[in-house]
């Protein structure tokens, strides 16, 4: 009995020595900067950087395979902190980008071809004739974008429209990829004038489909500074590199242009459109 115990103890000792030796022989040296960088990152693991998660990004940055500002969620402050860890400096800082749903066609203004009664998901709804709205470009309002947002920055209005809160949006772009209609775009934070429409249909067809759709009348083009708003495929498009006065919203006969990055209703409360502009069509 004693001999058996001694043999087992000896085997255990040999095994532990073997493991200790193997750990030394096959040890992988870890760069201490990796841990420090990972702690500096937001920890959202949202994949906005194009990598599986924050730990992988931290490793790439430490190896010099990714820039210190590779995390779009962290922004300039995180980039500067990581630069300090890497022993470098970061003087950049592009303007913060936030998501915007380029559609104002909620249930109160957008016509429907039929009523969808399937899986509560935009991608599923889009598989059925492109969705139930008459406008084939419009927001389907089933909240797929809100579901993928890791920061709770997207709300679904009772009227069936997705709205992004620019204060909560970190620019991870997950909602952009999730939208089957491709109507969520990244725009500079702080810009006030937006055209909430993505339809490229001609004016007559737009009027039948949505009460706030762009009809490419070009009134906004003439009112804004040259090149600030252009018509591309029957749709007015904002050039966010240029300043546009709030008053431009007042000339739109369809109330497609809003001031602010919130919903059409909220924007109307904050900066009512000129009555003459809304009635002059």
C-alpha cells in the first residue's frame, strides 16, 4: 500500500516537472502593451474596426499592423491614449461620424402595398417583394438596425420609423450593414440640415408613395450654396463638407429636409419649416 502511494506521488512529481519544463520551452512571450491597449479600448467588441474584437485589435496595434486610431468607437481620445502606450503621438482626429436613417416615411405619411405579417425582421420582410411599402427605398420599421446596435442608440418610433440618437451613436456602423435597404448612412456629427429620403423614383411616383419624399424639384439646390446640395438620380443629396443654412429646409415643398439629426417630428418641433415653403408647391 505504501509502495503504491510512493509510486503515485513520484509520477505526479515527474508529471508536474514535465509540465513546468514544457511551459518554459513553449511559452509565448506576451507584449505588455497588448493588455494596456485592450484596457484603453472601449471593450464593445462590436467589430467596427473589421476585426473579431478588441483583444485582436489590441494585438494588431501592438504589432504595428493597425493604426492607433483604428477603433472608430473610441475616437480621438482613445487614439491619443493608445499612442502614448505605443510611445508615439496622435495629432489627428477626423470629425466624429454618426449614423442617420435617410428616410422620413413613417406609417403616417408612407403608403403601403400590403400589410406584412411575418417574422418581425427587416431582412425577412424585404424578401417578400422588397417589403410592404409602396416606396421600395423606404424604412421597413421592424427594428433590425436597433437590434444590432450594441449601444442602444437607435429607437423605433411608434409610427414605424428607426431614429438614431447622435449622442449615443459611436459610429460602429453595425446598423449600416444590417439595413437591407441600405438607407442608413454615416454623417458628420453636428451637421444640422439633412434630406430624409433615399428614393430615386421620379417625382410623380414619389408623391403617390410618400408625402415627404424628395421629388427632385431642385428648390433646395438653388437655395443652398453652389454644390452643397445636388440632384443625383432624382434625389437631392447633401454634401456635408459644405455649410447649409437652416433656412434651406423651408423651401422644400415636400418637407423632406429636416434640421437636426433626430426624427422628422422632433426636428419639426425644434426648427419648424417655413409655412410658405411647405405650402408653396
